[in-house]
């Protein structure tokens, strides 16, 4: 597995950027948290703890209680790469999260973002 800089960045350092992106489009922190908990299996309390601990992306996804099996339904391009074709599993999980945040910011209904 390669070692990208983002693997060791804290989720807490990127979370405000996600929040700013979606709030500009009229979405809420609750919706962002719902997307993250859907993907990772963290509940609101454990997500908050991970952010306070400034957990790295690597540890955040490795410690995720239950990565959602429907994540494989997330398709499309993010940062110039098709998320379904990313070979590094950690990078793919990070890009899945990026893709969900993008979809939320683009105004998709939460049911569609969560692949319901």
C-alpha cells in the first residue's frame, strides 16, 4: 500500500472544509454527519470522539465499526479518478467520502446520497 499524505492527515482537519462546502449549498452539519455515519458505522458520539482525538484518515477507516457494504454502489469521478476503479482500499474509502460530500453539496436528496 502506498503512503499518501492524506492517510496521516486528521479527519478533524478536513471536516470543517467538508462542512463549509455543504453549508454554502444550504446543507447542514447533521446531514454531513449522517453521511459519515452511514459510510463508516460510527454513531454521532463516536464520530465526535474521533474528531476530538484528531484521528488520522488511516486510523479513522481502520477503526470504523462497520464500513457500509453499499459503499460499492458509489460511482463516479472525484479528483480526476473513478472511485470504483481506485485500487488502494484506503484511498478508495477516502474518495468515497469525498464523493458523498460532493453529492450532498450538489443538492442530491439524502436518500440518493445514502444509496437508499
